[in-house]
């Protein structure tokens, strides 16, 4: 159900090189059906035009292998340390670069210590090696996005196996260090892990709250039965966070078998204040003095500075940016083919209502002001 499912290939490879009774060579040859499946999946994804571009949240390993390799060096220790050392995964994800690097360094040291402790049991126990290789390989695809415990659903089976085998192998060890490490691992995985789960779940809930609020506020849109044709377009003029409050709302409505609107157009991210001007019959100009790509979640949407000549044509409108300061546009112009088309449903975020509310287009030559809201306030409900 997601790209993360490719992590299972790590366990197939691990079985081939550690446990297959036919030996490594025959085990490796037996992997060809899975290789064909993955190649076919990737070819289909590319042919259909899906993928990642200009995002600070996701990296395409094939289109940007160097960036993915660099990110893996930083993120993989965090994923593994979160499983086996009890360090909260991705806790520095939205901090400064310096803080992120410091957090990654702490996790890397923790992983090196664990490797030193696991070295002897790994040499002696091939089943433990299977779990270690499988968990490690399964975790690598998850490095394509920001590290979080939820990404280790598959790879966590490997780290759990490693922990269990280490605890069993050292339960009667004469080494006090190894016995202490086994007890610590048991406490981290068996006691603190379950206690930490509500915190992890709440973190996901906090991130998802903007989407839930936006979804609830558009639930009153007329429902269209699955399978019918609906050409309505939801135009979100201003919203604190476009990725969660526009894109995911559209997906969520489809998942609920509500076919409509057929498209969502999110015009601007506004966390403070913006002026909306009707320049001419079919053009809106949106200006935000603080910038339209500012805010701590903005890098998740786009990780490159905006060019002064940026323009994008969609099926029913053209977007251009202007007044760019340090790569952050202050003004965006959106020219519709037919702005008064009855298929458009106009909404904007209302911080007092905690909802997307109907938006009335200003008359030609006039402007209105919309008040934004910091996305962290939406997340925390403050």
C-alpha cells in the first residue's frame, strides 16, 4: 500500500545470504522474481508520471542518488538508534542544520556502540545475522524521507529480532558489560518502548490535526456517489499549510468514496496576513509581506529557492511569482482561464472558526485582506 513495502525485499535478500539452505549463490538467483517485480513497479511509476521533485520531505533515490546517499548516512543511524537505543527518532527534524547534525552524531555513536556489543553474537548466530541484515536493508528505503518511528514498521521486525537474540545470547554471559547491555536493551525495548508509543502516536496526531480540521470543514460539500462524473474544483485561496490542508484533504475525500471535487487548487500559504487583489477579470494577485514560502514547515514543500522567472501552467490557470527576496516570493499572480466558472468552490482559512470557510472574490480592481495563522498553532490547537 506504499513505497515503504519495498523494505520487505531487504528480508528476502537477508534470507538468501544468511539462511537459505541452498547456499548464497542459489539463494541470490532465487531473488530474480522480486527484482523483476520491483523493476516493473518502478517502470510503471515513471511511465504514469509519479515521483518526487523539488521536495524537502521526500527524495527519489534513482533521480537523486547522491542526495539520497547523503541523507541515508544522516537518517539511518537515527532510525536504528530510535529502535535499539531509545533515542526519540527524528526529534531534531525541524530544527536548525547544526542541531540536526548534532542529533545525527549522537545516534551514530549509539549505533557504533551497539555494533561493538553485537559483534560476537552476530558472528556466532546466523539467525541473528538474518534479522540484522534484513532490518538494516529494510530501513534504507525509509531514509528517503524525514526519520520517524512510524517508518520502522517493517524494519522494526529485524531490530526486534536482533534485540531478542542478543538478550538470549548474553543472559548467562560472564561479562558484566554484556549482561548490563542485555538488561538495558530489555528495558529500552520491552518497557520504555511501549511507554513511548503514546508519545509517538500523539506526535503523528499533532501533525495530522491541520488535515483533520480542513477535511471536517469541507465535509459539507455536496457528496457525489463513487463512479459519477464530477468536475468541481476546490480553490483554497489562503491556508496555513498547503501540503496537509489541501493535498491530503483531496486524498482523504477520495478514500471516503467522495468523488469531488475533481481537483484542488491551493493558491498561497499564509501564516500571518495577505492581501488578495483582483487585478483584472480573471487574475488574482496574492501578496504576503512575510513571504509565501516562510515558516518552519515550508522546506517540506519546497527545498529550493524560487527563481525570479518561475511560472507554471496548469490545465485551467497559470501561476507566476514576483517580488522574490532570498528565494522567497512575496507575490504570486494566478490567472484563471475563466475565474467565474460555476465549477469553482472558493474557500480560505478562518483562524477563529478553525476551518476553511467560503471566500467571496473581490470585484475587479478591489482587494481584501485575509488573516493567516501560524501552522504550529493549528497543530497544537492554540
